[in-house]
C-alpha cells in the first residue's frame, strides 16, 4: 500500500499525539511529518516537506487563507479537513477528499486515507497513460488529451491553433470547441508535424492549413478560416514568411 506522508495544520497537541500514535500503529500507510498552527504559518514547511496529504483544522482563519496555498503552488497535496459538522460544507466546496468530525475515530481516519491512496494511484495511472500516449504520436495523424474522467482523441487536421495559458495549453478546434491540456505549448510544438504547424508567437502555435490570408497592416496577422486574427511576433516574421514560401 502507498505510504502517505501527512502534514497537520492545527495547534491541538492532543490531536498531534493521536496522529503520531496512529502512525506508529499503521507505519505502512501513514506518517505525520510535520505540523503548523495555521495555514498562514504552514507555507515554509510545506515547501520544504512536500507532503502527500494536508490534514487541516476547519477554522474560519484556515478556510479564509486556504486559497493562498493555491496561489503559492502549495496544493499538490490532497486535503482532508477536520472539524465540526457546521464546517463540512465549506470544506467540500474547497474540494476536500474527505471531512473528519472531531474527535477523530481511527476507523474513519483509515477510510479517509484509503480515499487519498486511491485518488493518488488513479492520478498516477492517468499521468502514465498521458505520457505514453504523448510519446507514441510520431507516426499517427492524431493526438490525445487526457483528463481524470476522459481521453480526447483529436486529429491534427482539426486543430486551428494552440494558445499558451500559463502552464496549460488551450487547443482551438475547427468545430469551435476549446480543449484545455495540462501540457505546455512547447511540448505540443515538438509533437505536432512541423510541415503543418508553426510557432508564430511565444504563446501561439498555428496550423498553417487553416490560414486564408496574411494581413500586413501594423505587423503580420494570420487570418484563419473561422475569422480569427492571430498576430505574428516581430522576431518571428522573417522566419514565418520563409516557412510559407518553402511550402
């Protein structure tokens, strides 16, 4: 079974002792690797320890500051909130894996940890599928975009263009659909056939087969057959025009 390294956000010494005792009884599934009094005080330790699971006391202060974990890229860990029934609704709105009522019951804690294990294992399996599929596209006319609940199969010819959105990529299709992928745009540039796709901008990868004209007023703009105008970066203009002449 997967060993879960947990971090507690609460200042209750009795709860810390209970979780440490639980870990000693169940060393193959649970280890408490640290604790902090509040979400605000936990962030340095979370960066250092990178736990699999956060056990968070559902206080008003912690719920209020919870989004700071997301903003600071500290929410790779799964979350279980701890508290009273009144706080459960707000905790599940924050996409908690589970909610444990105080005082914590060992059987309920074990059941919650199994949910965490299954979630992590499922995500790892999907990541493997994504990576294998991504690497096996070289001689195919399609690619895949995977998420937790489905796998999209997309033909290269259906792609109008891709747009970078931070660490993600938005893929715009001929039928008007937009699909968001967790792969960055550089990975798609490597995957897509270079005789059909060109990186006209740091944030834009375009399928040249869907360009109907190049507008030259105030720089270069690619007009697509769906009416969208996409700018070509100044530093890319010369290479792009050479690329089009060679086609």
